[in-house]
C-alpha cells in the first residue's frame, strides 16, 4: 500500500510507539501556537498502540486542538475503543478498505472483510445512537481493487461510511519522474511529519535518511523554520527538485494515469504489490 514495504526488516523492527511524554511536549507547543490540525498516524496502525485513546484525549480534550484525525485499517475500531473515539469527538477517521470479499482478503490478509464491514456498520450505528455526527468516516480504497465493478463497491460501502475515495495503484519501485508540471511540493508549506522517535521529516514519502530535525532537541517551530527546511523550499521554488534525494524519486512525480492508461483492472492480481524479491 505504501513505501513501508521497501523498508528493511531490520529497520522495521526498530519502529515503535511515540512516548506519551514526548507526544505531550509536541502537542503542548502546537496548542501554544494555535495549530489547527493534527493527524495521529504515519507509518503504522494507530490501534496497535494500547494507549492510543490517551493520546487522542490529551490532544483533543486537554489541549483543544480543533481537528484530530487518523488513518486505520479498522480492525481495532470496535467495542470500548470505538465508543471512546465518539466520546472524544475525533473529527474524522480514514479506514482503508481495499475492495470487498476475496479481493480485500488477498490484499489485507489476515483481516476478513466481514469483520471490517461489521466494525464499520456497528460504529455508524453507535454514533447514531449516541446522537453524534462525528467522527466522520471516510473509506479509502485502491482503484484496481474495485475497478471491475466500482458501482457495486459504492452501493455496498456507502451504507457504512460518510465518504468514499479511491487512490491509484502506486509502484514504489518506479522512480522515473514523468509528471509534467510537478516542480513544487506542497508538503513543504503544509505540514511536518514527526516519527515515533521524535525525528522530523518534510513529507510522507521520505526515506529514513531524509531528516530535518529532532523535536527532542529542538522545538517544532524552530524545525519548521530551520535552514534545512528553508533550503528545501528554496530549491523547489527554483525548479531544482530533481537535484534533491529523495525528491528525485518521489511517487508524486510519477504520472500513474499515463502509465496505467487503458489497463483492464478486472483481472488484476494483488500480488503485483509485492516487491519482486518477496514474491
């Protein structure tokens, strides 16, 4: 689904949950500077953290960050956790549901489609019974997973969510930049990505070496305005994005619409997503 599949096994084992004390330090500064939005997910499944509700409560209730959202596979969106997300007035949740039935289970193994569908259905009903309108539920899918019959997907899934979006298939092994007009990345002016260990990255597609700061040593505001970040912005504005690693290999610079034009997705095999050395 994302560039994580090219992370080495050794590096992946080093990933973890952000320490709550570090999280509070970051959120405190965000609140002091009137930050509007925080997305509590990147490179991992939020409900794998058994204390995730505490993180949400601190940001949304204690520090009153106006908009809180996160991405999830939906497996843990049930029971007391589901009720907590509604009680805490999370603004929206994006749930990855790639296709239905067999195609979903080929992609999302060992998750089962019937379980995810039940979780979503019960969540919407619980929200309704509690008289709440939030969290809004957005379902996200890969286009190839529904390409054979998108109307069937929409008809079935629209019963258990508020919005449906689809994404094109991306092959992160492709690095040839061929998207015309893509010279400036909006991420550099929009958001900052902070990993579990406090290291700050300029975008969601970055390699592990592409680090511009450390919130354990500096403030978020200082990192946002530091020399590395401003140099990246300057080079993008000057049309020199392709001189920067890994910007020169960024998936946003690949014209997938052109690459997949005319392709018949009705017989698509999800194994295509596997790195060649893991088939």
